[in-house]
């Protein structure tokens, strides 16, 4: 099992929660058209994209002045019922609804929680080691990769050879060219990572490490900067990832996300191939090659497994 990284404190303050709330509501309102919600469209007479504040307030059953204050970032004393009504009016997804609630009604312990070092239980390390032939890892806050097994290193590269702070999916996807080559659907992977970070930012707006990460990626990657500005949010879930591995070629792997009950900020991610498929044979070959496969990965060298 690879060592758990020691996270280094990074300078900088947190994100501006009021600005995040304001921009999120504006972005969700702008994507709706009057006909989407059963309102008449006055065509060229509309001066703003999407719904007007007045229209949104009408749909949510609140006053225009109240909604305007909320969209200006003042969520003080807003009730859950009002947020529910606004979420329905904006046609928010479950993840978006949760994000809105985090921004408008932040919990008071977030600064302390944001500074907490992420630890993985020893039993989970052992579990990863027993998943022979199944690439698996545990991801935590800010898309940090905390621990992983040998098969994950064989598929995704030897993270043990990277500095601790580089073991982060956002940095890998946006700052390392080899991961752009690894993911066939790189655009979707990039979107997912940014959407996950947005959810994290809503839960932990006072996290200076997250703020520093967003700032670094915004400076170094125009693609990250554009995606971050969309304010899209998404929860980790399940699906299929298509990879182009340097040793075994194309892989189509189904992934599942298991959020840990005793630490909701950590998730176990596993990958598997359809039995009897070329991808299953590819995983079998990588498993049989052991350290040689890990050396290839995405261009990194040896693993400590």
C-alpha cells in the first residue's frame, strides 16, 4: 500500500461565499427561458438572458425585493422552505439544490473542518490491497487522492512518485498532458472534476487550500477557468470511463463511487470491466505484469506497492 500524503498548509483565504451565492443564482436563472417554465416570451423586448428576477420571484412565490437580496448574496435568515421554492423555480438538480443550501445557510464549523488533515482508516488500506485485479482508490476533499492499490497505479500511473500535493485529480487532469491523452473523453472528465470542486467549495467556502487550488488552476489553465465560471455542480456517482492506456490500449471501465458512512468527505472509487471483454483482458494483463505495468502507467516510474 502506498504511503498517505502529508498535506501542506497553503496560503490564502477562502472563497467569497456571498459572491458564490450571487453568481450561482444568476447563472441558474440565466439558463432558463420563459417557455421552459410556462411564461410568455416577449422576444426582442427582453434585455437579459434567461428569466428576469421578477419572473423568478413570481414562480418561487416570494417578493422581488426578497429574491433580489438573496441573489445579491444576502442569504441571512433565509428559510429552508424558501430555498426549496427557489430550487423548484430554477429547476435545480439534487446536487444544485444542496449546493444552494450550503451557500445560503452555511454551517458554523466549516473553518475548523476545512483545516482538518484527511486520514484513511487502516482497515480501508487493507481492503484496497485485497481488491486484486480491481483498480481502486480513495479520494477526499478537493479531489485529493489519499490512498490507492497497485491496480490503480497500473491503470492511472504511479502516484507514489509524485509530490504529495500533486496527488490531486484536478491538478492531474488540467496540468499534466499525459492525463489528457489517457482519458478519451477528457472534456467530460474535466467537467466532472470542476463540478465536484464546486460542490466542495459550497460545503467549505472558508477552506484556504481549496481557494489556493482554484487560484492556481485558474492561472495555469484557461480551460479550468472557463469551466469554473459556469458554476455547474455535480456529485460523484457512477458511469463509464474510456481510457487509452500506453501498454494495453483502449479500456472501457465502469466505475462506482461509495461514500464512506463515517466520513462523508471520503469516497471509495472502484473500476471494473465487463467480463470477457477486451478491457477485462487488458486489466488481466496489467495485473500479471505487476511493477512493469505500474512503471508505464501514464509515464511515471515505479510504485511502492
